[in-house]
C-alpha cells in the first residue's frame, strides 16, 4: 500500500487531476467559498499526490477542489502530501473515498458510485472494506444489485424475488471468502422470498452453523423454528421513525425489523448467543 513520504510545495502548473478522483459531480461549485476560506485561514489540509506518468508532473489523488480554489486565487503553489509510489485508478479511488469520508464532504451518490467502482475492480466486499475502512455491511448496502450473481439478477429482473431477498440469499450461499454457489443461491432466493425477515436470518444462521446440512433441511428448520412470543412496547416518535427507516433500507416489514434489532442488541450485550 502506498504511503506518504514527504510534504512539499508543488507548482500548480505541475499538477494534473487523477481519473480516480471520487468527486465527479459539481466539482466547481462553492469554489469561491472555499477560496475565501483558504485566503483567510490558509490551507488546513494538504492535497495528496503521486508521480504522474509525465516526468516532472504530479497527479492529484485527493483535493481537487482545494487545487481549483488555489487556481482561483491565482496562487503559484500548493502544499501536498507525496506518496512513495504511483497508484492505479482503483487505489486512487480508494484513497479519495477514504479521505473525503473522513472530511464528511461526499454526497450519498458520490460515495455509492465510488464504492461500486472499487467493487468492480477488487471483486469482493472484504477487499473494498480493507481498502477504504468502510464497514462491510455499508459496502454491501451500496452495491446490492450490481454485486448479485447473474442468476439472481435474472430473478430480480423477472420479478420473482426483490433485490433484498436476492442479496440475503447470495450472502447465505457464500463461503468465508464471499464466493457464492449460484445453484444454492437461486434455490435459497426462491425459498426465502415468502419468508419473514426472522426466518431468513435463521436460514443464514443454520447454513453458517451447520454447513453439512442439506438445503431442504435448513429451509424447513427456518420455517418451523422455535415458538415465537409477541411483545408490545411503547416507543417515542423518533425511535419509531428510526425503525421505519431501517425497515425501508432492509426491505422488511416493521415487525420483522424490530425483532431483528432486538436480537442484534441482545447478542451485542452477550445475553443471546449469536452466529
């Protein structure tokens, strides 16, 4: 992995913007405001660069708006953190995503586009997580449909299952390296479609805990399972709104979402055995 080896002042004329820059939309907006801030307070964070293919030139990996603001101010140089090696477009995108994530300046679409770009290069959620530091579950959320097996995409396109079910089926059919068995994934998707969220979670748990069991047995256990008890709770409007938001994101109904959230909280507290 490339690392910063020095900081230096680099002439603006010697800089080019990398294709890996995660900011691809509205890059010129609010440059005036940023320029005024730099004029008043100075540059608070250097840009990050590596050597460009052209000798004597440098590629901007993060900080293109800071670079544009310096040009707007007609400055000759800008402070830069220099990496010890050239990086490819995928690595540049990872650096840009991570840096912008820390600065809280990425829009939702920019972040999702960047994560999908990285997933297409690296091929697994695990590698994207290692490159960016983003949580695996967040990465999986951003790349739901694009990361599906072609067989599952077909089921989604035909309306047999929705994308959330397809993702859960693929995850359940995946090994520890994130590689899914297409035949098992399709079978699970069709069987899991009419299930509740709790039942789908049981399918996943059964497969991970007992990989030697055949799918029919796993599915039957998930459908029958243990006896359930209804619990009625009173929550604030804020909590209710948060539950509805999670339910929408997960593609589940409200009852299943609450059941899953309670289960996860109990596992976190050590009061219930997890996966």
